[in-house]
C-alpha cells in the first residue's frame, strides 16, 4: 500500500500489483497467528464490538466519510467534518480492487473476517458476502472505471 508498515509491506507483490498474492499472504499470516500485523490493520472489526468495552454505535464504513460526518452532526459535533482531502489512503495500483481477487483469496478473506461479514449484515443490511465493493467516498479507493470493473469482477 506504500505506507510503510501500515497495512503491511509486501514489495514482492506491490511491484506487479499482485493483489491475490498479497491478500493470500496477509490472510495466511493472520490464520497462523500473526493477528496484529501491519499496525493492527488486519484485526477483525467484530472484536471491537465484544464485551466488556464493545462499540455501542456502528458507523457504515462503505459510506465513509459521509456516514461519520452524519454521526458527528447527530451528536452535536457539526463543526467536525471529514473532508476528502483529510482522508489517508494507500497509493499505487489504483485500478486493483476486491473484484480482482480470485476465489481462493476471497475464501480466505471470508474465513478470517466471518464475524465481520455477519455484522455488516446485522447492522447495515449488507448480506451478500460475495459482493465486490469499495469505498467510493475515499479518493483512490475504487478503480477509475468502476462500472466496467464491476461487470468483469470475479464471481465465486
């Protein structure tokens, strides 16, 4: 992702934008016990909902930053607003996305993040765990020809 160790550093995959190789390595490392790798970026979000100090308010990350700005406003912080230029995102490989993952990589993601997929369904109604998606409100997160990429995305 070109941000040092944040999210992991995989130059052997980054050089060729091999998203499948990188994701498979990340997921296998996680499954082998390296759950806090990449500055904890791979910790399943469901863990943050667990007792005794679990999250009480879920924010829809697919709608970020709009969803968080709405939460700020609802809780009296209307002067707090995340602008697109405030958002940090990885760089490089701009047209690679979830839809480019092969079925093996997607199966590993579903295994590692099974509880996260359950929460997405329960909290936000995102119940299709095979949906290829990206966060459109984050510059550089989605491929430039998103609709074309959706049509050609891997389906498992």
